[in-house]
């Protein structure tokens, strides 16, 4: 005669919120990428209803980049979103280091309300290898373009 209870996670069991003051040292201490091979990725973090997530933290990893310091690999950056859910991060381009697979960035997304971080990728437009990438092809065709970074104006990605 025991009633089945559904356990609901408390706020202490979720990821975030992240406060800018507590993250400043992590962002400031990451190595600055070489301007000759650096790219800037800009975007917004939105929840499923399309509302901005103002306190998310994103980690960007550039697979295949040469090693940096012991604390931070060269292709690693961490950034937080602003009040509108927007972010901009400058990091080493994976395009010249991706010899064996499709050039991409790994993105880990941490935000309040998540029990676990989310993992995504950023691909680059006009990369021939995108057409055969198994991860990119596993995303539905109508959502695939949300993972592809586009050049801003006439700028080009280093290594292309």
C-alpha cells in the first residue's frame, strides 16, 4: 500500500546559475589566441521557448589544436552569456588543425535548470567534409544549419 513518490530535483541539483563575478578569473586567465589563426564566434543561447538565457556558461574546445599551457589547451575558451543570452568568443581556428576529420568546435553548455551540461558542435560553412560528417548528418536537415557558422561579410576563416 505504499504510494509511489516522484522525486523532483532541487535547485542545488541543477547546473548553474553562473554569476559573472565568479567566472571572471576563468575567462581572464585563458590564453589569448594568435591573431593570425584566431576566429570569433558570436551567438545567442535561447531556451526551448525562444527566451534568452542570461546566465549560461559555454566552453569551446577546438579538437586537434596544438597544446597550450597545462591549465588551458590552446583551442579552449570559456565564455558567459549577457542579459540577452548573447556571447562572443575568440579562439584558435580548428580549420588548419583538422587533418583527419571535419573541422569543428565542441561546445559544452552549462545553464540553470539543466541536470547535465549539453554538448553541441560548431561547423563551418563551405567545408566539403561537412557532407560526410556522421554527427552533422545525424541532425535533421531542417535543424542542421543551426550548427554551421557563417562568415561575417567578406571576412574569411583562417586556413581557408
